[in-house]
C-alpha cells in the first residue's frame, strides 16, 4: 500500500513539473521581459521595466501592463525609460514669409520689356551695381521649423517628430554660370554675353537679392585630351586661346555689366576628344566656397552649359594621371592647378559635395546630349536638366523654368546612422487627414507650408557606447538650412554606473567575485550564480545535481541529457540552427519536436507555436498540429441547419459522414444517401408520371388530372445530369418493374422552394431474342462443319495432284526405249574376226 502511494506521488510530482515548465514557456513567449537578466537588456526591450531594489525577490524585469503596474516593486526603485522630445524656444523660430521688393507676378511683363530693349535692361542693372541688392542677406530668413530638436530614444520604440518647411519670399539666390568654352561653344558664348543683363533682370523678378558669377572650362592639358604640340598649347585652333582646365572668370557679384564683360572677354579654346573636363570644373566651383563667393544662406544654382559629354573617374589613366581626385579646392589666381595631377572626380564624389554644400546643379545641354545628362541628374541630388538651343538664346527661359521647378519641389533627406530608422509622412498640400508616407512634396508656391512628420525608431544600440549620443540633420535637398536632431540613446541604466546608489563594488558583495549593479550581481568571467558563488570550472556536487533533475532525485538524467549541469543550474545545449532552441529549467522543452502538418510545425505560425514540444494553438484552431478550425460553420447543412446534416461529425472543418451496413451518407454536408429511403423515394412516382408519363400515378384517361396530386413541375434536361454540390443538389435514381433506370436531382433554395431537374430519357435494358440465338448457334455449327469438310477435300485433292505430277516427271526422265524389254536377248549373235580380211 505504501509503495503504491509513493508511486502515485512521484507521478503527480512529475506531471506538475512538466505542467509548470510548459506554463513557463507560454509566459516567456507572451512576456519577453521575464528572460532579461540585466538592466541594460531590460531597457532595450520595449514595454519592460526594471526593479533595482536590493532586497527584491520577484522578477526584476517585468511588463508593467501585465503585472499590475509595479510588479510588486516600490515605484522609487523602478527604471522604465520612455522616449522624450524637447525643443529649445531659441531654436523654434517662425517661418519667414515676408514679401520681397518685387512680386513674382511681375516676372512675365518684366521679361518681355527686357527682351524688347536689352540696352535699357543693361543700364538699369548697372544702376544698382554694388547697391541694395547685395546688402540684404538670408541670414535671418527661416525656411524650416524647428531648427533643433533633442530626442531620448529607447530601442524599438517609435518617436514621432513634426516639422514644417516653407520657401521664404525674396530668398537670396546665387547663380554661377559654368560654361564649356571649347570652339564648338563660340556662338553660345557670344549670345550669353548679350543675355547677362536679361538673365539678371529675370532673376531679380524672383528675388531682390541676386548675384551672378561666371566660369569656364576646357580639359586637362595632357594627351589625349588636348594636343601637347608646343604651338597647339599656345593656340590649338584659329582664333583660339591656350587650353586650360578650369578658370573662375568672375566671382559671384550683383554687377551685371561685369558679367557681360567677363563672358565677352573669355576666349574659346580647343581640345582633341569629344568629352570635356566638366567634372573638374564642377568640383572646384562647388568646393571653392570663398573663391566663388557662395553665401551660406542663399539658394545656390550652378548652371552647367555644354554641347558634349564628360570625363569621369578612371579616364585620367589615359593621360597617365592615376592619383584620385581628393575633392578639395585647388585654385590659384582663379585657375585650377591640379588639372594634370589629379584624376577626374567620380559621380558619387560630385553628388557628395553637392549635398554637403546644398547646391542645385542645372545641366543646360544641347538636344544631342540631353539623354545622357538626364541619367546623370538622377544620380546627383537636387540636380535637373534642360535642352539648350544651338546658340544658347533660350538660356534665360531655361534657367527660370528650372529654378521654378526646383523651388516648387521639396524633398527631405537626412544624415542619420544605420542605428536609426526614419520614415517620413506628409499630406503636402492636400487634406491633413490624407497623410501618406513620403518625403517629397510637389507643386509648392512661396506662400505654401509643407508639414512633415518623421517617425524615428532606434533599431539597435551601437556596440561602442561613445556612439550612444549622436546628432544628424534633416534637410531639404538643395537648401542650406536644416533641422538638427540630437539623439541620446537609452541603451543602459544609470544604476549600472559608479556614483548611483544602486551601484556597489565593495569586496563584501557578490562573494567578492563581482559588483552589485541595479540590484543584481554582475559576476567576473568564469563566475555565475545569484551571488557569484558558482564557478564554471569547479565541478558539480551531488546536492547541486538534484537541481538539474525534474524530480529532484539522486538518479535520472541530468538536464534531460540535453544540457550541462553547472552549479545546480542547467545550461541547455545550443543547436546548429539558431531557430531551434532547447529550453526549460531542466532542458526538457524545445520548439522543434511538435507535430507537423504539410512540412510545418503546428501547421505554421498562423495556426500555432511550438512550446515545450507541444503545439500551442491560436484560439481559432485546435488539434495536435493546430490544423483544425474550431469553427463548425462550414459543416452546418443549409437544408436542416444541423452539423453535417445530423449524419456525421465535423472534423477540421469538414464532415466525416456515417457509414452503416444499410446506409452510406456522402456529400459536403453528409446529406446524400443513395441507399437511404428519403426524399428520393417521396418524389419518385411523381417524377415518373410528370416526366415520363408512366407509373401508378399516371392516368391517361384524365388529361387534366393525369398525375393526380403531383405538382413538382420538374425541369426536363437533355442528356446526362449530375448533382451540383455548390447548389446543394441531391442525386436520385431508381428502377421500375421493367428494370428501366430513371435519374433526377432535387434541391432547395434559400426560401425552401423545391427545384427538380430530371433526365428526359430513361435507360432500359435491351430485349434478348432466345430463338434467334439458338438458330444462330445451330447455323454456325453447320457452317463450321461444311467449312471443315471443304477444307479436307481441298487438301487431299492438292496432295493427289502433286503425286501424279511427280510420277510424270520421273517417267519422262527414263533412258531406255519404252517399246522394248530391256532384259530381252535374241537367240543369234554376230561376231567379227579382226584378222580376217574377207578373203
């Protein structure tokens, strides 16, 4: 009796341990906080809080929303960081929307007047030389609000940040015209020298603070780009100046007359190959800020005019130049000095410098080259391209058109690191309720304000703690202003650092083998345990081994033979596949030995999860592999509203019909039974009468009541019919006394109205004529006998004829006279004496 009680107790304890371990696995899947053992790991898990009280015995990392808010810990000892956003009023200035000296609406009329009298435009422009146009700057204009934001971000916890952009009216514009002065551009240069005043006047219709500059380029002074023959280095062609790489002919200025003179004074030159050294010129014009005169707060436009292609990084090797372009300014006396020393810059280098200096490049090129430069503009941020006429007479319209195109579009980009993920949302000029994910708004005017929302998420904490404080900018492409964002990443806890009252590094704590931080011991390498009392190399005692067995006994496998017992705690084995995990206090659980369906554990993640070797199904699924739907709606019959029509069971959303000796149900809802007497038997006589005019109900003498009380009105169908399960049709068939087969189907619609479809023709067995069969057999026997006799007679006749023919042949071949007897001899004989001479 005592032994039986002990056995039952052991079984009960084992079941309890397994149940507790399964419950622990389920809680772990629902609450990831419980597995975090340090405050840093807890802080990096969203929705988790850490209790750093020294004498706290509960789970230190807990989910406040699941465990009563405090998890049993004093609120004063709870560290639960949250995202924070702060904006200094000093860096939250309002957007500048003051009107300029000239309205934009004057642009068209002013342009027409300028076209009619270019000389008048020139004199008007010269009158403001060095005057008020250059005095006003853009330092006090604000186009993005706020200007600086401070954020505290917790990992995987999204923070929204709103900001606005509006193009300031009368915003300063710096336009630098960079022109290809190879010989093919001579006509373009002459035309540009007469359009300088018009270009300046047109741009001043847009802004009263406009400056213009001019530069030119040819190519590198080495073969095979230019001819290095001494005389060609002086004048490569008739009327040409000496070739050069790049020259800054005129720094940015509001003096339009000087621009016209600088263009007219610049001489064309020549080179050998078709591509030009435009990339060298662009790089120097962008990075030589002081030499060109770029202003910090101004819309910077670089108009690049050419009728040819371009050399880029790597082409310098053809001329023996292998040193890469360093992206620095190398100008002396307004000339590029490293033309023969450094290679051409790459497209990515040009793009980087254009972004850093917030310059919009406008490629004004001929129609033959427009396709090339359109592709190039896709790789250079903030750039655009337009078709230049043969003599550049449309350059004013082109610059104005491209400027309006650039300023009517705002595209937000940022310089954030890989640790941050930023998504932009805006309604642009639409309804504020229609917000979509985008970082670009089109069709903006000067008075329009574009509202943006950035969703910023810290995806991971950098390994280097010095990078936990970062700053990045959100900037409109081509605009020098930006929103500076300072980010502090909440990747650890204050109580993990010296100076906090929950940090203790005295020798008395943690067995002298670690420090106490945030209420727990952080042990030295090779030590572990609640108080660092265990050593990874110290072996395991018998008492400690009991903690590694489910029944707490002295026998049995340690850690279920799937782990190592270290200091009374099981350390489970790691699988080669990181997705396969062995877990549990005794390594008794795993997430890869559950029942499978169609090659997936627990029928896939949508159906259930594998927890401790068993499938934990989603609420709507059941079964060992979570493949069965609990909902029995698909099994309910439309005919009687019962599960499987009352003739079966619903298993995994499908009916399994009853099968008896005399009844065999089938169909989607087990509502078909060819061997059962039911509706088929009830409708049989009426169908036989109304369709086939036969049967006991048919009365040919009373045409009006020929089928009695039948009123099925079946639909008569030509050919074979089959039951349509989607319409819940039931197939019926029966035989009459003449063994004729009749087939029909019946169904009910939603209003419970009966519908019957019946085959027009019925199948009856063919009649068998016995006398004919007998006579046929007798005749066949007689005919077969006669045939055999005739065959025998034919064979014997042929044999006799062959024997006679052989006899005749032998007789004809005989060598004696057939008229004499070959053995007969006469009585007399005649002899001759050869010596007798007859005398």
